[in-house]
C-alpha cells in the first residue's frame, strides 16, 4: 500500500516527519518497505518572475526576458524566450536553473 505523507498531514492537521511516520507505522501497523521522496527530478526548476521583456536583437521570434529567480542578486540573468504569452512582466514562470543566460549588451 502506498500512503502519501501530505494526505496523512491533511488528515491529522499537522506536519509530519517522514522517518518518524515510517517508524511509527512499522511499530504499530505494518512494516514500511521504503520512504520515497517524489519529484526529486524537479529540483533544478525555479519559479522566476519576469521583470522586463525586450526584443531579441538577432532573432525575430525570440524575446529577452530579465528574470528574478530570488537566487541571484541584481535581478537575475536574461533568458531567451520563444513563448510570447509566457514573457510578460510580473508573471511567475518556471525556469530551469541550468538554462543558459544571455550575455549583457
């Protein structure tokens, strides 16, 4: 049986430590085979706020977006963007940490 920690937290109306829950379930109910963290593959995704949008100087269909990831000082890097509806100022947008930044200028 697979049990979600978030479901248990909602049911009990409090936060739970995954290892503590596993130990208690093993002692009182049934053995826990594993505690598996979900969505670990999303660690490299940040939610960034678009601060400014300019036309890309070398491409007709791209924009340069200045984004605030909350990590870098000074507003963050510029990112190339091909999605016109995504590149709007003040809109939160998923951005990978590894996305290449554009050089200033």
